[in-house]
C-alpha cells in the first residue's frame, strides 16, 4: 500500500506542474482577447473585418482546446487524490517508535479546512458557516497563499464590470468544501436526494429489479438470482448564481476573515437556490441543464438519445401527474385522494423517506385541512413540517406555483456534483446599491433514476405546472430580435427561433441588410455569395432568377446561430 501511495503522490505532483504550466497561459489568452476587442472596433473595411473574424475563430478554437486540457488535468488530479485518500485510509497505523505518523488525506482536509467537529449543515441561518469555525482554523485558512491571492483579486475588482484577468477566478479548495457543506443549509432538496461526486461525464450504475432470495436446505444447491443493473448517464452543466458584495467589504480596511465569511455565505445561498429549482423543473440535456422531477413526469414520448442501458422508459404523465379538487372535499376526502395519488410512487425500488415540496400558500391550505381533521377528532400524525397520513417532510419553496405539490422518494433522484467551483465578475453592476456583483459558478447534473418514485399534483383542480422560467442565459444568447432586408418581405415572417427564410421575388437590384441582436455584446457576420457584408450595409443582388443564400451568423459567448435567407432576383 505504501509504495502505491508514493507512486500516486509522484504522479499527482507531476500533473499539478502540468496544470500550473497551462494556467500560466491564461494571461496570454486574456491579452489576446483584449487585442481582438480592440481590432473589432478598428476594422472598417470588409477585408479587415474578414481578417479579424478569422483571428477570432482561431482564438476561440485554441481557447477551447486549452480549457479542455485544463479540465481534463483537474479531473485526473481529482481522481488520483481520491485514490490516494483511499490508500492512506487503508494504511495500517505504524508502531509507536517515537516517530510522528504521517497525516492521512482525511485528517489533512480536516486540519486545513473545517478543523473540528463543527456540523455546518446544522448551524442556524443566523450564523455564518466560516464564523462557526474556531478562530485558529479560520486564521490558518486565511494565511494560505491561494486564499490570500483569491481575496486580493476580489478586492481589485471593486466597483467594476471588467473581466477577470486570466479567466475565471478559481475558488480555493479550502473554501470549496465549506461552500458545499454550507449549501445544505440553504438548499431544501440537496439533503433529500442522492448526491454523488463524479468529475467529468460519467455513468452511475443503479440496481434494477432484485429477485427474492430463495431458502434451501443447509446442504442444498444454491439458486441463482437474476440481478439486473442499469446505468444512467450524467454530464456537467454550469449553474451560475449572482453574488452582490457590498463595496465596503472590498475595502482594504476590512479584514480577510470578514470578506471570506461573506463570500462563502453568498455563493452558497445563490447556487443552492438554483439547484433546488433544477431538481424539480430542470429542462434537461437539450437546455444544458439537469432533468427535473416534474419535467420527466411530463414527458409523453421517449426523448431522443435515451441511453439503451438506462432503465426502461415509462410514460407517467397520466398516472403520476394528478389533479385534486380540494375545494369540494371534506378534510377526510382530501387526504384520501392525496393518499391515493401518493400511492403511485410505490414501486420495488422505493426506500428511504419521502418529501413533499410546495409553496407557503399551498402549505397553509394543507395545514388548514390538518387543523380541521384535528377538530373533528380524527387521528393525524403531526401538525409540524410533516405530511399527515402518507408521512414525509414538507419543504417550502416559493418558486413552486400555487396548488402544486411535488414529492416522492428523494434518494431515487441522482444529483452529481462535478467538483470545481469558480467565480468571475458579472456584467450586472449595482451602482446605486454600491455593490460589486460577482458570479459564482459550479458544475452539476441530475435526473430521477426511477421516475415513477415521484408524483406531482395540484390540489386546486388545475393542471400541474410542468414548465417554470429560469434565469435567462444572456451570456450565451445568440438570438436576433429582428432581421430586415429593405424593400423585401421575409417568408415566413421573422421569428428568433426560425433560422430559414426566403425572398421569392426581390423588388430591387440591391437591398440593405439590418440584423438586430437580442444582446448588445453579440457579434454579427453577414455573408452573401462568399463576400462579407457590413451589418446595415447594402448588398447587390445577383439577377439570374436563381435563389442565392444570404447568411447572418450571430455569436455570443459559446453560442452560435446562423440565419439563412434564400433570395431570388429575376433575370433581366
């Protein structure tokens, strides 16, 4: 075991050097990006614009390759460190020969991060997680070089909305574990579901139907059981939460202890809220998000790309999405109907405790029913935060629509944490509030591995809401809001989600092309017959009676959208 651990430590050290070399190149990419921004503003002719576009495309490809290499190394190091921790844990304790034994990975983490038996998840909301650590532990964390560098760079960004030099600012490991624990205080659902740490894209193996064991005589032959295992594929999607930090906290006169405490608390709260919403209503892989419980229940057909080795897909939108007319029911009738609806979650995989999520107004309606039951002398389980009769804790989440209740066996929802967490500066600036807005970013995925273990119901006898709005991903919005060709009418009429159009009979020899982007930072490139066209410029049309494509390419962040107009101008 000791030799294996030594080999792993050497490999980790070598990989960390490779990663450091890659991170040193971040500054070069930041410099190139600023130079390209300057070039965009200076490019006036079509030739200059074409040259700049070529350089941008080259930069984006090289940057993507660079980022992928960093992520791969980070994941590789994380996997080896996990393996090393297991080796250290398994090592036998050395005999006492007056030599201090080496500290294993788990102890090392405890000493450098949390340090004592502080139960972060059980702290009251009024106490900040970092403040709950002993002063000695907090001072040790603050003195770490990566922490001091992180806080210094945060202070440098006070009151600005400029990008962080060298890319995203990675949150120190000593903060990361504390934030992850602290998120459980703000999230209502992370503690209900099954959480797994899995770097990169991966698969989680889950048990399928398990047959009953067979009793035999002591010397009898053993019966072979048919055990079926399925896999669910998970990816990594970014979730970003906005973190407004008061500028007074970023002043040099404020201690690092206070700044660190505030940043940890705000990031935990922001991302936890977004993850709760995704567990219930996430739109799935096509929207680069986890798949929510309600989203899966509402599916009416097998999604494209559904893995062959995943559990067999079932249509649940009629059995596990239910309406209850509580207004016309007595309390007894209501809980009878509720119990029947909850019964749809019972299956061979059901285990652990149930949970029920709803907003405050719906919870008050349920509580009113419970009080009435008590007044009538009927037996109820409890009036606190537990659903009577069917049992299960009640979680209040205000983003759930009125009357809707979502619940089931939380352990049959898989949430995958991808590890790293970063922070960058947001373009949303709160000048009036005197705040600098940062954006905390984490990577995660999730999906119900056994969807029939959940149910969604509405107790106001209306349709269950299956789609809720999420914060718009403006940084990757490549939509147009308008596309106009002077003197001509597009067919069909312009719609941001429609990419193909025609102009069957152009009215003139030239047309002015104007494309309006949804986001001001989005870049537009217009092409007609291999020639670049300036946005707002005039295009001479080919007059041969044939359709010729005009393309409008919109880029914003990592998103690219291409609109095409087939233009026909009659020949002379």
